[in-house]
C-alpha cells in the first residue's frame, strides 16, 4: 500500500534539501529552517503511523579486522 501523505512529506524534504543547497547564500538560513520543519513533520508522521519501523536502520555487526598478512599466510605456507 502506498501512503500518499508519506510520499508527499518525503518529496517536501528532498525539495527543501535541494533548495537549501542551490539557493543564494542570502537565503540559506530561511531555506534551512524550512528544511528542518519538513524533516520534523516527516519524523512526527512516521512516529505516529509507523511506530514499529525503527527511525534509523539497524547496523549489522562488523567482522573483526584481519590483517592481509595473516590472511594470506595460510596460502604461503600451504606446501
């Protein structure tokens, strides 16, 4: 199911992001304030209508670092 309100809010956020990046430096403060308002409206809408989805994506556990020397040593000493 496509949520039209959610799509409109996302488009509004992307519009203000574009507008704040491409506007004259005289208008940066105003466009940035509008961007913050749009982000806040999107955040509130998502919290109200989609409470089960996390705000930020879950990160997977990182694999422990293994130096290339230790990894390739198995192949060098294979004989």
